[in-house]
């Protein structure tokens, strides 16, 4: 799967990734994972310490900065982020959608890896092309406990960005009463201006601006 999406060795040579999500611009230093998200009314950053938030007023950003600062990077940089240190791979049962079977791999983490080591991810791929097609995941950031609730994203809209397959959009899906993936939960999340580069990012952009 890594090879199909451009190659893990080549990915590891990259220094930065950027993309727009709506009116947010995301830029990530791929070596340090420092992050900057900018929009008209707020900025969120991570410079290796604690995530920071700067906004025009208390209603500009309504989420949790600690949870949000790398949320879309993680979804966007699939499947490469599934090669991070401390990951454990296991086979899992396939996902079946509209009669087609997608083989699966379960990804879990060793203890004390990251802020949510009890998170689980399940990645499913096309058995003929090895292209990633689906992601299922649980969230433990807030509860700090393993969760039985599993969310589903379909990855069926890829574009070539300098030799790497990267998402053009992501679509969250519902499950029916039997727990079977059924239909889109909402409109796709669209990405634009996707770029990768081997040029190092100026680390100063990740520091919180002085008030």
C-alpha cells in the first residue's frame, strides 16, 4: 500500500506538506510534525511544546486546539502516518461495501505512544491495486479509555501530487442498524492547493505570534 501511494522511502525524504481545508490553510513540518493552521479569524500552531490558539474573539474557534491541531493532517497523510514508530499491525476482517470486499489491517499503538495510545485504526485497501479505500478509527483523546465506537471514512478520491497519491476529498459514512457501512453521513470534506516539498520549513512560522 505504501508503494502504491508513492513509496515510504520517498515520503520520508519530504520536509513539508500543505493543503487547504475550506478557508483553513494547513502546513506541516513532516520531520518534526510542527503544525500551523491559519484562517481569517484564528490561528492554531504546534512548535514542539503545547498547541497554541490565537483568535479574534472567543467564538472564532469553538473546538479543542489540542485535539484539532493535527487531526486533519493525520487523516490527510494516510497511509504514511501508519508507519510511525510504536505501531503494531494485525490482520482484521475485511470491510464489505456494495458487495465488494476490502482486506483490512488493524493498527494499534504501544503504551505511552502519542497523546492517545489506545486509539485503533483499521485501514482497508483494494485487493487488486493495493490503493487505500477506507479508514475506520476510534477516538480516545477525550475519555482516555478504549472506545467501541468506530467511525468510517471513505478514501475514493485521490490525486497525484508530485508522485504521491493524496486525498482530494474525504467522506464520512454511516452504518446501518446491523453495523454495516451504508451511506455518506454528510457532504465530502474537500481539500485544495495540496503541495509537498523537500525544502525545510522555517521553524519560526510555528511559534505563537506575540499579542
